[in-house]
C-alpha cells in the first residue's frame, strides 16, 4: 500500500523539477564562461570573479550548471568599422 504512495510522490516531485529545467544546447566552439571553484584559495576573497575567462566548448563532458553561454559584444566594433567606411 505504501509503495503506491511513494511512486506517486516521486512522480509529482519529478514533474515539479522538470517544470523548472531549462534545456541548454552548446555546440563545439561556442564561447562559454566556466564557473570558478569556490574552494580555490585566492587573496581576492569576496572580490574573486565568479567565472573564468571565456573558453571554447570542447567534447569534454562537464556539468551544465557550471557553465553559461558567453555572448561577445561587437556593437562598438561595428560602429567603429562603419565610421571608417563613411569617411
């Protein structure tokens, strides 16, 4: 009798979790920011950056929660290149 209740509970918990999951897709060579590990000693303390410099995606398996997509801001570069052309 309790086995059925346990399965029902697990099913509801899975549904609640799956509602919040956002799928992320990374392609090889996409730029991502990798989260720095908090247990690494650093003299900067709380001023230590949360993410490392941008790096390219490789086929190595990693936790998706530890990376996020990096978007390069090229707006200023575009403005500079259009200025040169108009002069």
